[in-house]
C-alpha cells in the first residue's frame, strides 16, 4: 500500500529536519510514498529547507503559495489543506492512504514504529485514525468532536476543561480499543483516501452542518453557547473554527467514515 504524506508549513524551519526524518521512517511501512507540502511565506529558513529536501528526494514536493495570506489562521490552513487534497485527487488512486501531519514541534518526538505498524494492521477498524498526542493530557481539544460534545469546546463555558475530563475518562476505560468520535486530529492523522477525497476543510465558524439534534443535546448538557468571548486568548475563535471539524464531519455524514482515536501516543518525548 502507498501513502501520501502532506502538511502545511509556515515558519517551521527549526522543526523541518526532525519531522522530515520522522516521515521518512514512517514511509518505510509503505510500499511507496510521496511527500507534498503547502508553503506559506515565512520569516525563517523554511523555504530554503524545502528546496533542499526537494533536491535530494524525488518523492518530495512543495507548493509555494504566492497569494496574500488571509488574516485568520484557520482560513489559511484550510486553503492549504484543500490544495493538498486536490493534489492527492490527481494521483489516479495511486495512494489509498494519506497522512496529514503538522510540521512543527508536535511531530518532533521519536516515532513509535511498532504502534504505527500495529495501527496499519488494524485498518478494518478505522477510516481515519489519530493518536493521543501527549503522554500527560490530550491537548488538541479544538479539533475534537465526540458525542455528546460535538461543537467546539471554546463555544461553552469551561468547555475545554469539560472536554479534557471527558476524553480522559473515556481513554482510561477503553482498554486499548479505538475511541470513536466525529472529529480529532492531534497533529497527525492517517486517512483512507476513498472516504475523504470528496471532502474539504473550512475554518469558518458555522455549525449548521452538525445535525440539529446533536447540537440540542450538547446545549442541554453544557449550556448555551457563548455569544461573545472576553478572554483575549479566545478572541480568534469569534470568526473561525478548527478546520478539521468540517472536514471530518463531512466524511462522517456523506461517506459514513469511521473516525477513531488511538489511546496511545505516537510520538515519544
């Protein structure tokens, strides 16, 4: 089986070498691979490093975005990820799997290759698989939608604490089983291309795509959504949502995709 590794990059120069080496190590589990990067203008040596790896590895490619950057981060990242999906779709089904990963400190730990190998041997159990992303806690709460908590954790009072407590409780009781959810990322996720090739990312805040009953169940449980955030750290969420949520929900609702979280940590620090 072949795999398409991809990711968006901006100001990641100090991490690229380590992440690249991790990707090469992970690629050994596949028959063939391709690496595709979407690059936004940076203020470090990111572009130089991309040129270097493209010169030494014929399977490494990158696209340099020259358009003006959107002021909102999730809009920029969604644009990049959608470009990568479009490139994947031009590969004529050559890559039945793709791995979207962050090219920053999140992917710089030592890869647990035995865990990744075991996960690939259990492909009948998932269509998208992410991993527990910290040995101490689950940090990627913004991307997480797990019933009954399906809307962004930042839309509810104490939402992040509630989500973290809930997902940790489930992990402690899963006994090695994969955790079903509607959205999760954690810095790296493995996908079956056939279930996601017709889906797209969106960083726009718009929860209308989430079934109404799910939204009602969460509001009943967690309280009404916040109309205005006063915490400066959360102001960016006023106009945007994590781009992964729309992408994952699209696959669930349109393609009946099974999105799962491994209770184990892929990168060891």
